[in-house]
């Protein structure tokens, strides 16, 4: 016991301070946890949400995909939220979103910001509104970022609108992992990944890709067909990302896979192939560091002066119907060995321990016919 007027023991005071800090931290954690609203989508609850989710709350919305489910929207959006949305699926289930409407603005998912951590999203947006102020978007972040760290996303936007976009963000589109395929077709203008940047370099860029597999197909826009761009910032590609971009040159004013004036590809491990209607061409020297599959039934080219290597423990599979051009008259492809598969496919293996990587200059024969891009899986990671 302390006598009245005596100062408390310093160790006792320190102990009380620690307790107060712990209480404060617990309070903050509890408040943070309590500030999110969770919707679980399963075979039972989907009956409530089958025509769309329209969330007006202030707390963050967390969508958990517990079972495969389908939202067939009866309005202009499949999921529309007034608060940031996070999507996850521990068991990697699929959520299918279908929007078919003639409203001026169409969205598969629209929120201030959108984060995808896991699960499979298959989003289709169709419409026939031709007014000059119309836009259709697969995933839209109205005032923040679209962040993708895992899962698989497939957006198909095919409308007569002024702008058809796969993924759009007011600030940044940030991709660190997952599989993404955006296909946007028709209307006046098509955009695959359309980042904003918020007019500030502090955002780090309008589009930032440092991992994952990304395939972009922008076709059929009367005025413009653009793969990846940022309205007021930059496009930055790095890490071990694998990216393939296709646009068909059908726009009367402007067509490009990505905006070369604002795009940087750095680090040496980002593999980027683009096509403007012809061969898919390697854009920068790179070393592949994740297993990948070449696009089926198309021609992929390493141009003169460029080199593609495969790292130790990594493989690249060429389907039977794919033409892969390298060696004499083309660029260099560095790998340890080629493994023929039944039916004509080939697996190129990277350097193995205690082996020296060799440069092979053999010309792969032209095989197969061109297939529709919409049916192809583009450079997706082998499982």
C-alpha cells in the first residue's frame, strides 16, 4: 500500500500504462472489425441477392462467396455499394454477374473502391444505349482504387455505349496477383484497364501491375481501342507479372495495346506480349519466373534483338496449335530443355540445379490454324 502523498512506484505506473495501451488497441481492433458489414453468398442467401446487391450503408462491405452463385441484375448494376467493397472466397467459388440493360451507365460492380482477394468472378455487361454520355464497365472504383491480390476475374463488356471498359478506377488499378481477363468490344471506344491516378504522382501510378496474369482484349471500337492506359498518371509494370494485350486496330482515331508515353516495364521479370491484329510480340527482354501457358492457336514471336529466358524450376507450355517464333531470323529464347507432349504440345523447362542454361535456336514449325481470341486462355498460369 502507498502512503498518502507518496509518489507511485515507477514500475507500477509503467504497468498501468501498458494495460491502458492494450485496452486502447483492443478497442481500436474491435471498432475496426465492427465497422464492416458482411454478406455471405451461398445457395440459400442468393435468393435474396439474385437480382442484384444495392448496399447503402456507411461501413465497408465484405462479400464472401461461399457457394457458386449467379446475380442476374434487373437494374443497371450487378453490385452497387456506397462503401468500399472487398470480395473473397476461401473455397475459391464462383460468382457470376450478368447485367443486360439499356441504361446510360452500366456496371458489373461499382463502389468507391473494390478489392478482390480470392474467388472466381465472371462478369458480363451487355446493353444497347448509343448516347454520347453512356459508359459500361465490368468493375468500377468511383473514387478510389481497384486492388487485385488473388482470385480469377473475367469481364466481358459488349455494348453499343460510348465507352466500354473492363476495369476502371478513379485513382489506381493495383494488381499484385491473380488471373485477370478483360474483353471489351464494340461501341465507340474500348478500354481494358483504365486507371485514373487522381492527378497526383503520390498515387504511384494509374495502373500498377507487379504480379499475376493479365490478358486484355480491346476490339471493335469505332473510334478507339486501347488496352492499358491512365488518364492522368502512369502505367507501371514490374515483378513477375505475365501480360498479354490484343487490340484489332479497328478504331478510326486511336489504337494501342498500352500508352508507350507513360508506361514503364522494369525489373527484368515482367513478360509482356502485345498484338495489334498480327503476331503477339515480346515487348521487353524478360526472364519468366512463373509457370505459364502460351495463347492457343495463335502466333507468338520473340523479335530480333529481344530475349526471353526461363528461370530455374519454371516452365512455359506451347499448345499444339500455337506457332512460337524464335531463333534464326527472330530473337533469342533461353531454356534448358524442350519436352514434347502427345498431340504436339511442347513444354520448355527452365534451368535446373547443376545445369547450365543453353540457348536454342531451333525454329518451331508453323502448326494449326488461327482460333478466335474470345475462346482462348491467354498466358494463364499452369496449375
